[in-house]
C-alpha cells in the first residue's frame, strides 16, 4: 500500500512536469483564409498572425520597429506590413502570378488580422500559394491555409521549410 502511494505521487509529479514543459514551449502558427468571390471577380485573403511575431519578423527582415497595436504612424505601419506580407505571401492563379493588394489590418486579442485581395480573376482551376510568413524567424513555424472556391473548401498545412501549396478545382 505504501508503494502504491509512492507511485501515485511520482506519477502526479511526472504529469505536472510534462504538462508544464508542454505549455512552456510556444507554438508558431499562422492561418490564412483565401476565398474566391465570383461576383466581384476577386480573391479575398485574410492572414492571422500573432502580432508580436509579426513585429519581430518586420524588425528582423526589414530593419524597422513598429508597434502594431498603437502605431505612431498608422499609414507607415500599414505600408510596412503590406510590404512584409507581399514579400512572403504570393499566389498564382491558373499558372499566372497575381498582384495582391493590401487593405489593412486590425488587432483582435493577440492576433493581427491582415487583409488583402486580388482583382480580375474570372475563374480558378489551379491555385498555387507561396507562404513563408514568419519562416525566417521561427524554424518551427506552420502556416495553415483554408481555401474556398465556389462551394469547394480545401485546407493545407505548410511546416517550415515547405513554402508552396497547390490546389486544384
């Protein structure tokens, strides 16, 4: 009986220790939603990034410090974020590169929601996405993409260093 109590204490200690280690290690993930809007003939994109990771990536890659929650100059912050995203997130529709236009961002909780779109898309048969957001700074980064074209939904997860995902419709 005494041995059983000892084993129970050891088991509890091990569980607490393992759980604390699991929660001590941060996870690095972004989620991008890509939706084809046939009425507007455009692709609408939202990228969700932890705002502190975005700030660090911009500081390291672009040598600029911005505060995305309380920017001193919102227009400059938008320009910097736009450039960062367009440098690290690109698309081809039916084999042709498309220009992504940045709309802006908003902060919800600890996430920066960044919005983009691409015009003049009449249909999508193939979509190729290069997504290397935050890869330079976080070697355990995963980028999840949810794509919707018409009524078809597909998802894909890119784990660093993989950068390109292809979708067929």
